[in-house]
C-alpha cells in the first residue's frame, strides 16, 4: 500500500464528525456542593 499523507481538510472534517458523535449532551447537569471547615467522613 503506497504512503499517502493525510490532507488537513479531510482530517479536520473527520475529527469534527467524530467529536459530534462522541460529545452529545444527554441531559442538563445540576450540581450542589458543601464546604466544611474540617474533614468529614463519607458516612456523615
């Protein structure tokens, strides 16, 4: 098989297509965090 360098534009198109297929949002994300002055165990 002969060597053929990858052209920049087809490579960009392929990466964009992969990115769109992989990074699809599925839902809104809501996060709540608490800060404590001392370390707290996971059981509490």
